[in-house]
């Protein structure tokens, strides 16, 4: 284990944490405000990446493609809300799970029909296609650093929106007691549509940012969706602050665990046993962390009721 490798993997962990936050922020609002289990939220991340590919092919540049892909991700989220999801708000959670799982299958097959099954990519944007030297022999891509900075800026803006504006007040009130908000004269359906569309746009933004550094392929959001649910459970359902803190923790734990679990296991086990135990332990770390947090704080680190 070297300091350079630790620094690189820490940056990679922060990058993963930022992507998880952008996905989990919308998911925790949808779940917290609307009590709606949306398994299809991960496909919004995938759609954002594919829309970035399409927008880049149309405009020929990343910076001109970015706003087009973002608006398209918002439009896709609102379209799904109008056509499918609003009919599920009053149904029980099992119906929501089954219906949104069907949406996952449909959209994964749809992108295969439109873009094919082969992985796609988006070139790195102009001015960010270079690296920062960490040592004489190792550099770190500037785009990945810019991704972290962009995610932090979104987190600050989102926190200000939720805590300092009237819309944010309604969202927080809806997360605490949606029925009371509706009784006070707020159009709860319109609020739901706004929250859902905004959450879809955040997930799409994560996909757009990921398109230049990850393969754009069907099902790319499925694994991240599982991590996003872990994030909102640990952070507290409906809490933006909790989603941000827990996303960074999960990103670091998952990345550093996969990088160093085997080395740490070798401190107590023979090399052959450590090679078997290390990867298995690394894949379990975030779930062990979730179990510990829920044992100590069943409502998560920053439950909405504590605000």
C-alpha cells in the first residue's frame, strides 16, 4: 500500500460518491416526499448517458451537448411521470416495485433498439482532456477532478434550494407529512411532478458526467441503483444532507475496500486465504456499514424529523 495509490483511490472514491449523491438525491426526495419506491430511477442515469451520446453526435461538442442532454433527461423524467408513475402513487409498494421493474426492462431494451447493445462513449470535453501530475510517474485526469467539483457545486445549490426557498420548504414539509401539506391547499400532484422531474434530471446529470469516463451501455445504472438505496437508508430517507454525507462515505468505503481489503486481510491471514477473503469482504463492507448504522440509528444519520 503506497501513499500515491491511497490518494488516487481516495479521489476515485470521492468521484463515485458524487455520482451516487446525484442519483440518490432525487431518489431520496421521491421516496421521502412521495413514499414512492422507484426502482427505475437507475435507468434515468443510463438515459442521461445515452442522451449525452446523442447530443454529442448532434452538436459535435460536449459543452453544447450538455444543456441539450440535461433538458432531454428532464423531459424523459416528466414523460415517465405522466405516462406511468403518477398512476402508481396511490398503489401499495409491491405494485410500485413490480411496475418500475417493468420500466427498467422496457427502457433497457429500448436503448438496445435505438443505440444498439455495443458500449458507446463520449470524448472528454475540450480544456479538460489533460492530467495533473501526482508524482513523477503518475497523473490524475482533470476531468475526474472537475466531476467532483461539479458535484460539490450541485450539492451546495441543492442544499440552498431545499433549505432556503419556498419550494424547498414545501418539499421538506411533504417529506414530513404529505397529507398535511395537501390539506393546506398545496397542489400535491404538481409538487410530486416537480420533485420527480427534478430527481430524474439529477440522475440524468450524473449519467451525462459519467459518459466520458465509463462505457455507456444498457443496464449501466442497475448496480448504482442498489448503492443509491444504501445511501438513502444510511443518510435518512428524505434528507439531502444525509444523502450527501452517506454517498461520500459509501463511495470511499466501496472504492478503498476493493483496493485494500486483500492487503489488510494479509495482516491476519496467510496470503492464499487473504486472496479469497479480501474480495469477499470488500463486496460486503457497505452492507456491513449499513447494518451498523441502522443498529445505532434506525432512522439513518440525518433523519428528516431531526431537522
